[in-house]
């Protein structure tokens, strides 16, 4: 670029709601960089399904799922029904919707590469690939549920008793060592390369343990049950994978992405620790800037989305006290991300261009529907399985469905819930979903507002107090937001929907490169 080194920083506030951001003026970079012009908050229409993976793909490619091929947060291709069922609960097995190599259309990463503009990314879908030979510096986080276990201790003949347990996180085996000093009561816990002293009680410490593909970060607390047993509580674990020369292992012990505490307590029915925490995303972005000096940086904060998934029902449907507490906790998360963004902006300075967006909105959910129960009731579960997310499910079958079988399945699904519909090819086309692609299986099935498909083995239909995204983009609750700052970015008109963002990004870069 001409003149001083300029950067384009693209930040996704996953699930960011335009009304909240407009009302509280979040992500207003001019607060810390007053010389930088900016835009107001615009509503950004999403796509169908308005879920994280397909929406990010639309942002990066400027197309809908029928162009970029990302049809949901989870989809399969050529696997048999039995194989899908076997691997359904393994996040890594269904990881490919988030990978760049799964896109069927060129993305902004390809375009920036042609411009000779180095890029890097922090926790941003479709900016990495496990199969790519030449990847940009990037990292991505997955998480595994919290768990409790009891570890027996074996005395070593002296004052020390040792314990060992092997844990499995997304296919990675992690050895956790415990050592109790019987005289002092000091308890040491750790992995193969690091240890920490943990108090006897609920106060947690954070462990960051290297694994083959990156690192596992987890909050650990311990309680002595007796002289030979320790109860160990492990919070939500974050598995961070690095690509393109980016090393996701924290430089300092205890600095990893796992949160130390259960978040979003206005909803007491969960054990989720934020994964990854916003401050880790901020610090990792700063580290990437320092170590790799990219012209273009993609960053995603997903904490607002998590907060709303756990709290939005309570914020809009709960009692007066629940609504107040839930809204406050949601706003606290936005403010926390906002503080991280402001520190990033200060570090980058007024010669950077900033683009903020969210991939989708949120709405409350009161009914979970499990369509695989219908297959079992019809005797079809041995050769068919539903998978998908939110309001869109795909039927994967080992052979095409005879017309009579399809009709009986449609009737049984509508009996489960009258809002369920089987999309015709024409309806799929109107929603800009691919037709006759193995990724959408043999049938595409939708459900109505305030309902959501689930795939566990519990009840076929369940009343819940939940929230989700993925409904029709005509519903404004599914819309995200757009906002930009910069001497160039603020001059360009905002896109009306997320598929228009890629052309705006290219326009910002072209004009900034020309010094306009």
C-alpha cells in the first residue's frame, strides 16, 4: 500500500444484535481513535440457514449455500447412515463445514492472496484447512463439555501420594497427574509438561496442555475426599488448533483460552465455561500482529452468541427478575468484547481500516424436535439418519427413497410437529440451497419459528427454555449488523445482506491501496 502501512481488520461479533449495538454504541472505534471516521450501525440480513458456518461462508464468498456449498454447521457427504450415526457425537468428524477447503466458491482469502496482501486469522471459520499445504497463519478453537471424576491416589512409600488419569478430548489423549503432599496438604496437578499447585476446594486454576494438533486449555479444581481419593472438576475444555505457522500454545502457563468459571448464571441449568474467553482472542490477535505482521486480519469473538444461546429465552420470556438478570449478563458480555476491541484498535492506530459484522441474530426456542425418532418409529433407522442444525435438517440415506416411503415419512414428521415441512427442489432453490448435492442428503426438512431440530436420543418432542438461529432470513430476528471505521471504509455504502459484504471488503482494499 502507498504511504504508511495500512491494515484491514475484519472483526466478527458472532451473534451480535444490531439493536443492542446501536443502543449502547458498542464497537465505536472513534472513542479511542477520534480522528477515524465511522458509520452508524446497519442491519445485515443473513442467509438460510442463518448459522455460523454458512453465514461466514457467505461473508467470505459473496454467495449463498448453493454457491459456496456450506449448508449448515453440520453436514455430511458420502458417508453411510451407519457411519454418520457412529461419528455424530465427534466434533472433529463434522468439522469440515468450518474449513476453507470445504468451500466450493473462491473466497476473500483467495482474492487477497492475488493482491499480494498477507492475511492471518484468529478463530474465524473458513480461514484454515487441515488439508492445505499453504495455509495463512490462523487458529481455531473447539470445546468439550465439563466433567467430574474421582482419582485414586497411590502412596509412594513416603510423604507423597500420586494419581494419574487419562482423559480424551476430541480424539486427543491427555494425561492428568496429581500429587498430594500428605504432610503439608499441598496438591499439585498438571499434564506432562506443566504443573500447578491447586487449593483444596472450589477455586480453579487453568492448565494449558500441549497435544498433537495444538493445546488443551481447561479449568481444574480439586477436593480431597479422603487420604486416598481426590475429586477433580474439569471445566469446559478448549482445544486450539494452529495452522500456517501459528502456534496456539500459550507462551505463559495459565494464559490459555479456557474460562475459569461457569458463565451466564441467570440460566442455572448448564455447566458451560466460556470457550474461548474474549481476552484470549484479543491477546492472540495482538500476538499474530506482532509475529506475522499481516495486511489483513480476521478475528472472531463468539462470546455474545454463547451468552445469548444460554440467556436469550430468560431475557425475553422469563420472569421480571430473570429478564433483568439475563439482559444484564448479555450486556456485560458485549461490554467485555467491546473493551477487547478498543484495546486492539488502540494498538493498531488510526491508519487501520476496521470492519465489524455479525453473522446472524438470535431468537428464543421453546420446542426441541428430534426427527430421528420418526425414523425409528417407521423402521427406517437402520438405513437413514437426520443431521443438521437449528431449523434445517438433512436426511442422509443409503439409497433414494421410494415415493411412498417419502410420503409416509412426511406425514409422520408433520404429526411430530405441524410446522415441519419437506422442501421441494423448487423451494430449496428459492432458499438458495443446493439441489441434488450429497451435502443436503436425500431430503431437506425445515421447522417453524421458536422450534429447533435436535439429534440426541431423548424424547421426540421436548419443551425447552433455549435460543437459536437458523430460521428464515425474512425474519429480522435472524439479521446481524454491519459497522465500519476508517478513512476509506467509512466512505463505502454498507451491504444490505451478508452476501454483499465481500464486494465491500474488496472495495475498501482497492481504494485504500490507491490512497483514495
